[in-house]
């Protein structure tokens, strides 16, 4: 390999650690507290997190960007598992990778069996990991559950349009610790709960909510 031309820096490989910083950067918009704790745990600076996100966005938006599935594979390596799945009339495959920051979760990419187009990317519970006990609004603390776990625990839940890519919302009714029904709006990033806003007891949808604290 020849010398790097003057004024140019060698391109540093994008690593699984960098990818975790991308996940955290998106979560920081909604819930900076847990993100700051995680950043310190990983031993990186705010500048490191911004730089990782900047490089990821450049890769995604580049005219020469590789397909999404190839991009994940190049960054995260071979998936831990590849599982055929049928959703409605669609045959697809779930690719899953471990994420060290969340050892009880996996990063899952759903891809169509024909052509390999990616149509969903989020965090899910790892196979064999015990799901959280979700019974009341007090259980809905940041990072406590995934979007599908909340939807099952408090069915029926209505999906809400996300405010940005990789964000989702759910609206449902859940009891508080004293058994009083509350209207809840839960917000998720990359499929992981970031915050839950809870209305006043017996209040209708649209009642000014307050967040459930960690």
C-alpha cells in the first residue's frame, strides 16, 4: 500500500462500537440521561458520538452507498442468526446481531427473502432472555422494553407515526400502581422505549401527560 497523499487521512473502518454510538445518538434526542451513562460506560466522548453519527449518515446518503443489508454486514460482521419468517403474505428473513451495550437485546434487520431489501431495523429481546414484567405504568421506564413487548403487555395498542426515522410510538391504556387506568403515549427509538407520557387518572386522550421517570 502506497503512502497516503498529503492532506488526506486514511479512512478508519466503521466498527461495531461506532454503530452503538449511532444508536445512542438518535436516542439522545428523547432521553439524554441514559445515553450519557452509556457513553461513559463505553469510554467515549460526546465528540466521538457525533463523529460516528456523521460518518454513518455519510455512508447512508452517499450516491455510492452499498445496499443496507450489505452495510450492516460490513460493519457488524456475520449475523448471529438468520431466521426465515412470514409476516402476512410476505416471506422475509430476520438477521440478528448482538449489541454489547444491551446484552439482553439483539439488533434485528428484517429483509425480504426475494432481493434482500431491508424494511425494518430495530432492537428486539434476545432469544432465551427473560422479557420484562410489564403490568403498570410504573414499569415503563427508559430502556425497559421493546415496542413489541409493550404492545403485547398493554393490548390493544395503537401505533403512532414516528417523528423521525427509526422512531415509533404506541398509544394505549395501562393501570397505575393503584389500579387506576391511565392513557399512555410511549415513544421508542430503534424499537427501545425512551419515555412514556402518562395522562391524569381517568383523563381522556389528549390530557396533558407527564413522563414516567427512570
